[in-house]
């Protein structure tokens, strides 16, 4: 199976030599999504204070189930492991297929001992104090942007397409994104995010990615806010795909169940 | 994996809490060091948890205090979860006030200014939760009633307690407060409750029933009739508790980017102390209670703003139905408003929060401002200011002289 995928990937660069920006992003989007996924994520938040780096570490386990049909698009449960003062905190989210329907979200705070209903978060809000927003983590839908192929460039020795993505609606923190896509594998290698004033805001580098069966696993990536010099290194490990997590796992019952 | 083969996990913290009275003559109000140790052992279908606390307040006689806060065992079945042992059960939706969240007694030794996780007292109980596709039925059984804890009389956070009975002729008779009379440990005195919860039309809802002893204690004199011509040297007073039923409803629902939530509790028969009957020459104490319907409810709106900010406001109403004028120390209607504004800064390194509880009936309240800073991953500091105002017989006003500034330093592991 893996060999087949490799050949398919190599073929891409020949068959789609003269592609449009939209076609390139369609190929990126065409990589299959697992039905369910578990991964441990470690985020290192790095700030510069008086010329010295200050590091803080956040650790979570994320459980996610994606749905092909029905009213839900996905359900996910995030369990906070570090720092210790937030250990046990849980976040449950139900994402609906209907694009105009807000997500349902709940937060379990062990110190309060209760599950709190929370409003769908602003997508432009930072996730756990990192440089990633909820929108960056959740990803944008293919049809959310207009694409234009700007050319080809090498990124860290990898030949890439350079694609500009301009949002169709204003409900995003970004004016545009510039995306570098690996010409052979059709996976993103770098993204630049521009703020509403069209100034470069953040740069995301995919430092390590791996093909696990049919699925691409991001192992390490770095997001740097060039305006504040703050950066976040996100490392994912202990990936488990299609383990058959049951639907009833994504409920308040399991949200409260601190391991 | 069973509990016997599982590896226990430990976490906890060391905390110093220093509070200084904000007064012309400042003095220490708290010098407390605390060590908290939590242990979890997780098996596939079971989980054990213990939370242990050693607290030493240098200003309190009898410190240090060692407390086993919680000690319970979870057993998970396919559709049923069981939790047995000393535990906390939270039934409310309100923040900082207690409407339907009355399963566990409260520790009010530092009034409402305790850390949230310490304000409820863990008590032995059995909790069973039964899960269906759409509903959750939670049943609790509490073998023995435990009352709220209050600060010792004479300390900063002691609740107002009258020290003398004043006759209509102006004679002051000292009161000697005895130990509270708690219901004996018998099966028929155990407390129990049911909560049915679900999710429909984007709304979380719960229906509640609780049969328990009421938290507001009643006061009784050890004499039935006081002869005004020959008054006693002192009167012995004791507190006791009555059994009540509570029916409740909770809900929360997101509306236009905000969360609308509420909770309502109704007691068909709630007990209140009433004034004694006064005749020309006697005061009759023998039946100094009345039983009336009692309602308490809360409506709240939480609005999320940019950069992790939240504005949360709550309206609380407590009402005695068919009120009689002779009821002691309780207004027919009590209304509170609460406001909380919070935000985080510098990638959540710093935080600020302002919480205000305001009794609109008595025009008294409490304001707490908190500034937090994360020095390192496991070291945090908090600076706060507490302001309390109101009439001295009011729940807030009695602590009017307890305005304070405080500093907390915490190391988590």
C-alpha cells in the first residue's frame, strides 16, 4: 500500500506540471483523513526577555473522530496534561457539517469540579497561549479561499509550488496566506500569514512530516510571530489512527474522566 | 490493567498565601502555607483518587491542619459509573454563588474568598451515573449529614452571632452558644438526590431532586418561657437542622456568541426562625420556627471577547413565599448581581480578573481584583485586592473591616 502511495506521489509532479493554485490545493486536500485519531502534542512557547529565551511547555492529548456523513463533521476531546496547574482540564468540541452552525463546546475544569458550556471560540483566538489560533489548528476548508499560483521556490532543499490564498469571507484574522507545497508529495512545507494590514504576521514551518500508511503525520512544526518575536514549537507523537474510538467517548461523561 | 498493577501518579502544589488588612493600622490577616498532594491510580475500569492537604496558618491556634479532602474509588461499567467514598458533587451552573450546588457543605472559614476547589467540603457518599443515548441519570446517597464550617467566633471571618438577648424592657441577657445538634447517624437521616440531565436543541439541561438537611441552621433556646420579672442570668442557645426537599432545574445554551445559563431551586417547605411570642410578663420560645415555600434562582450571560477575555454577569433572586413579618434575619426578597471580567495577556503569561458580588437589597457587596503572572511553567504568583462593604448585620457588611491585599506564590509539581 505504501509503495502505491509513493508512486502516486511521484506521478503527481509529472501529470500536474502546469497546475493552477486551486488544483494544487485540491491535491493537498485530497490526502485521506483518518476516521479517528489520537496524538500527544507538546507545545514549547518561546519568548525573548532581555535577550534571553524563556520557555514554557504545554502538553495535551487530542482525540478526534471524523465523520463522512451525518450532521457532525468531527468530534474532538482534548485533555490537558501540562503544566500541572491545569492538568486534567478537558475540552470537548462537536463540529457540525452545516457551515453556518456554530460548534458546541464544553470545558471541564477540575478545580471547579464542573463542566461549563462555552461559546464557540473566536477562531482568531490563540490556542493555550501559543502562536497557533484555533483556526490554524482546525484548518481552513478548501472553498474558504481563492488561490493563485505565484511560482516555484525551494524551501529547505525541497522544490515547492508557491500559492497565494486569499479568504473569500472576512471571518478570519488573515488578509492572505502564502503557502509552499511540496511538488512531489503535495503537502505543505511552509505558510506565511499576513494580518489585516497586509503585514507579515506569522511564519509556519513544517519541520518534520511522516507518511503513516495513507495518512500524513506532522511530527514537528514551528510557528513564529514575526511582529512579537514569540514562537511556538509543536511536536506531535504517539499517533494512533483508526483505532475505533466510539462516538460515546466524545461526551461529557468522558470529558470529566480524568486519567 | 488493575489498580494493583497500575502505577500511581502524583501531583500537587506548595502555596503561600499572605494577606494584609487594608486599614490605617494594617495587620496580617493570613499567613498560610499549604502543601497539597493528589494521587491517582487508573486501571482499565477503575480509578482511585486521594487528595491530601496540610495547611499551616501562623495566625490560627491549632494549626497545622491535616485534611483528607477526597478519597474515592471509581468503577466504570458499560452504561454505569460508580463513585464511592469521600467526594465533591457539583450540581450548579452559577459561579461564586450556590443555588442548586448544595450537595456538599461549604467551608466558609475564609468566607467566599477560599480557592474555588476548597470551598466545598468533601463528604462520604455513593454516586451512581447511568448513561443512555440521550440522558444521564445521577443518583447520590449521603449516609451522614455534615454541616457547613464557619470560622471560630472572634476571628476575622467569624459570622455575626448575637451574644445577648434583649428583652422588650431593655434587659440584656447573655447568650451561651452550645454545640450544634446534628441529626444522629441513622439510615433514615441519610440524604439522597437524583439528577436527570440531557442535551436537546443545543441546550444542556438538568432536573434535580434532593432530600437533605437545610444548610441554614435554626436556633433554639433551652428555655420555653422567659419570665420578664425574673429573667435568667444567661440563656443557653444551640443550633439544629431540619430536613427539606429541593426541586431544581439547570440549563445553559449558547446564544449569538454568548452563553445563557440559569438555575432555579424550589423548596416547598423551608424552615425559618421567627420572633418569640411576647406577652405582658413573659416571652414564649417553645415554637419559634415557621415553615414556608422558598425559591432561589439565577440567570446569567457569559460574553466572550477578543484575546481570551470574558464578561460574565449573573442575577440572583431568593424569595420566601407567603412571607411573615416575624421571620428573623431574612428578607422576603433578596437580590444579588455578580459581575466577572477576565482576560489574559502576553500569550497567557499574565491574567487579570475582577469579580464583584453585590446585594442590591442591602446595598452591600464584595469586590475582588486579581492579577496573576506565570513566572515559570510550575511557578505562579497572584496579587489581589478584596474590598467588602455594607451594613454590619448583612452577609457582606459584617466583614466590612476585612478589606485586604494579598499575595499568593505557588509551586506546582
